[in-house]
């Protein structure tokens, strides 16, 4: 199992969640977050905005689904055809175990 964390532009959140659901990945946790990337924020005139709004989408899935999930995220989270700075990142981590709180069952 893997944990996928995708940090994306807030305006791409709904499109991405719909794309994931259409691909069969319905379960996700979504958080509104702020942060900055390598560009260290955005400078508008004399003001620097270094806490840029983003959406964090997290999901646990089978490791076999990794490539398909990444493909869906790249398709739906990218700005335009070529993408742009600030489109986000995808992080993949292994998951040792999953437990359902109500039943104590293990696995997805």
C-alpha cells in the first residue's frame, strides 16, 4: 500500500477529485493548506506573498495503482498544456498498515 499526497492549486481541486473518482479512486482526504515552493512565494509590486493557498489531497491505495494515480493527478492538476510554476507536487510513501476504526478490520 502507498500514501499519495498531492499538493495542487485550489482551483484544480474539484477537477482532480472528479478525475480520480472517474478512474475508480473515490476515497480521499482534502485539506486547505498554505505554503511556498522553490520560488519562495510571489512578489506583486513591493509585496511578497510567501504563504500561497494550496489544496492537499491524500489517499491510500494499492501500490499497483501508483502509476495510474500519478497519471490522473498530472493530467488534472497541470495548468494548461505545459504546466507552470506553482502547479504542485506529488509525494508517494509506503504504508505499513491500515485499520478501520469502527470494526478494527485491516486493509483497504
